[in-house]
């Protein structure tokens, strides 16, 4: 197969280099985070590198097809993702009180992670068609998109995985804002948004999830119980001070004070070892990546590409923001991975697939 040199030239190489830098930081951080585990870092690093390789292959496949061709298959991708999530609920593997994974050919996958970019494609297709008919969308226009969002939302929360459910719900709302709504629609969504937390609290949240919210309000109410994660995360990051303790020199995570410090709380490892200065550099690198993603959305050839790019950018931004805020006790503890950094094959592959869509959209704005 002959490679079109124009495609290589029009790739966003700054975005690619930025993403590779974040992944390299993630691997180095993961080595430190898992060095004290019984099996050591080897198994974790190998699995993460395998997931990265699969993710790169996914990017190459995505780049091969025009994103408008991919969007035409979004309906089938959506229902395939829904089927896998339902299968997880029925026969999925349970761990830590949740049933979120399924084994396919000996490989554990978390289908809810792949629902994130798939839902963006599915919603973008519907919203693009609606946008062609009306400048601003009304309540009737967004009824179907919200319905198709709530189906995976409730299925994922049932696992339970409130963090992923929150991400897909907030992403869908951000996409609605991006395409533009009527003032009356904003008002109705505002009322629903004000009532929804009470419904979620009463009917959807598990007791331990409620306790996490309460411990966020008062971290010292149960410092040895539900407030333990947040309390230890603050101690770890605070102990890094200005310049940090140095690479592989963190003590809080090595002594196992911080649960899940290689997944949801991996920023605590970085903050402890690299301190305030290192964290600022890390934030700049991440925000530069987000900026490049938004620039792709702004410069897309058509509105369809712009909506898709904005949607996947929102997913990455929300995960980064909520994960870091959770680690420094500015958000309740929820299961949201840090893109490129947290250990988890499904999360990494999902992020790389999203990057593939961004590169696809940027590349083809020059090729019509």
C-alpha cells in the first residue's frame, strides 16, 4: 500500500510529540508507582506498552478512512458498545465491588472506556444533521441525543462506574452547548440540572459513593475510612513541597499509604516526586495538548469535523481536570483515570483512538 506523503505532511506533529511526551512521563511515573508492588513494575509496564501499541494501530486504521466514512458507521459502533456494556453486567469480571471488565481472547477490556469516543461520533452525526436544519436547537431537537446518552449512562452507573457515567454525560452536554441551543432550551436544561443531583443521590448512588461525597465536604469526618484516599493524597502531594523528593524517591506511595496510586491516584506519585515546579510543567504540557486539540476543532474543514474534535477534546479535558482536582481534594473521589498517565489498557486505547480522530480531522482539512 503506497503512503500518501500529503497525509504525513498534514498530520499535526506538535500534537503527536506532545502526546508522546505525556505518555513517556506516564511510563516513567508508572515505573515508580509500581516499583514497590510484589510483582514489581515489569508486568504493568509490558501491559501498558502492549495497550499503547494496539492504540497506535488503531490510530493508523482511523487515519486510513475519512472521518465522514467513519461517522456513517457510528450507529453500529454505538450499538456494539452498548452490547458489550450489557454483556459486562451479565457475565463481566468483578473486582473491588464493581463489574466493569470483560475478558476477550484472554484480554481484559473495559467497554465503558470505548463508549466515550463512540458516543461522541454518534452524537456528532445527529447534532450535525439537526444543525443543518436549524441555527439553534430546541428541546425537540436534543431529545433523541439525550436519550441515546442516558442509555449508556444508566448502564455504566449500574456497574457501578459513576466516574465514567459523569464523563459521558458532561461531554454530551458540552457538545449541545457547542452546537448552540435556544434560550428556552438552556432554561429547561438548567432546571433539570438543578433537580438531577437529588435524583442521582436518592436512586442511583451506592452508599459508599454517598460517603465519598460526604467525606469530600468534611475530610476529617472519617479520615481512616471513606476520607482515607483523599487525606493520604493530600499528604503525599503536600510532602513534595516545591521541588519534590526526586524520581523514585517518593515514600507515601511506596509504603502503600495511597490506595490505587497507579490508576486513579497516580498524580499523587508525580506530585510527591516532582513537587510544585514539576506539577506546573506537567500542567503546561497537558494544557498545550488541549489547546492543540481545540485548535483542530476550530480549523476543521466542516462543522461535522469541528463537533467531533470538540467532543473528544472535552473527554480528555474533563478526565484530566477531574482527576487532578480529586487528587488535591477539590472534587469528590470518583473512578476517573488520568489520560496517558494512569495504568489501564482500555483507558489508554480509548484516548489514543480519540487522538486518531483528531489527527484524521486535521489532516483532511487540506485534502478535499
